[in-house]
C-alpha cells in the first residue's frame, strides 16, 4: 500500500459501516461506557446527558481508537474506555462551540445551548471534560492521560486563536494549518495514539502521523463542504462559515489570485453585519472562479497521501485496511 494508491475517488468510497464492521461490537461497548461515565445523580445532568447521547454522531474517533488498537490483532479491553473518553472530549468541544457560536442546531437536532440554556451548555461541556479525564485517571494510565490532556489543550489554544483573529482576511495558509491541526487533527492523532497504547504500542509513531494527516484532510474536506454542498445534504445552511466571516483554505487560496475588483467585493461582504444569500453565492462564485476550491482539494489529497504513507509501516491486518479505507471516507464522505 503506497501513498499513490490512496483511494480518494467517489467510485471507491466505502460506507462508514464497512469501516466499522470489524469493531462493531466494541463500538457498542464504547457507547455503554459513555453512558456509564456521564451518569450523574443530578436529574438535570441525566436529562442533558441523555440528549447528548442522541447527538453522538457517527463515532468516527472511537472507531480510530479501536482500529488502531487492533493493528497488531492484540487489542486490550480498555480500548473501549479510551474510545469513550475520546468521544466525550469531542462532544465537549462541540457543546462549547455551540455555546460560543450560539448555534441552535447540531446534526439537525437542537443543541444543548438552544434546548436548555447557554449557561448549561458551558457547564455541560466542562462536565464532559472532567468526567472523561476522571475515568482515564481511574485506569492509572499516565501516558494516555498526557496524550489526551495535550490534545485538549491544543484544541483550546486553537479556539482562542480563532476568536482572537481581528482581521480575518489577513489569515494566512500557515495560520489556517495551525488552527485546524489544533482544533481537529490533534484529537484524531491522539485517538490513534491512545488506541495504539491498547494493543499495538510498537506502531504508536506511524499511527500518530496517520491520525494527524487524516485530521488535516478531514478538516479541509469539511471546509470545502461550506462552498460545495446544499443545505438538504449537510443539515446546516450552505455558506455557514462565510456567514460567520470565517476564513478557510478555499478563500485563502482565492485571495492570492483574485482581481482588485473581486477583492473589493470580498471586503464588502466581510464588512456586512448580516450577509445575504446573494452575497454568499457571490463569494462562492469568486472562490470557485479563482481556483480556491481546486487548491483546497489538492491540499486535502496531499494530506490523504501522507496518511496512506504512514500506514505502510503497519502489518497487513483487517484493522489496517479499515484505516486505509477511512481515508476515502474522510475525503468523500459527503459526496
């Protein structure tokens, strides 16, 4: 398996269910472990926790934990706990993001922020972090604790970096890569690392590199969705990042080549407090015509190739093949 063989075309995109097939039963263990961890005596905590479990999504990060643990065919039972901890940390970041952005929907469902209150959303995010790390401490695994605390710190730094951006149109590609490595790739890399610690420790290095590159490709693909998919597919308004004046790689690339007139239109759009649908459509057109989408796709494929190359160091196992298939899923999951 080589980087040049990375399956990134829609014709070979696997379903997530196929990727998860070899760890399906263990993913059920992860879900039960999550429910156990977030169970509390306070009725409100139980109510909020129950709602969160319906929002847990596709369990992709726990899947990475479990597959990484099985790359030597010797996974340990504690991998399910690691998967639960990783997913709860991920959920905590989503809850906090929704509070910061005052979002009312997440995956087509009401957010904690809208269903309960802004205050409860903030507190629940803190609760998820604390109980996840408390469960990890109960395993007395300081190495895994260090990995996940470091990832949590990187995500916080990334969020602060994003919130402190005063002039979004000065955001460089280097700034963008720092941001997505902190906010997205750090946890995917950590998921693969702690998974390796649960049965495939000799492969920790390659799996860490795989998770980092996969996370970078994942976020670039996600940012492309803002420009390319319709609301019926994503469950969120098309152009949401643009409406929030967030600058991602497609626009960063476009700004390097657009005409002065187009640049002026972009500046006018970002100066508007309430962007219109027509304004969003115009920005999408400018970015597409300037090659911004093509550049972002190319960078995403480069990271996908890096992820595939990292897997070359692993033995031929069902888990390795599933990790390889995950690259196509990440690149084309919304196609």
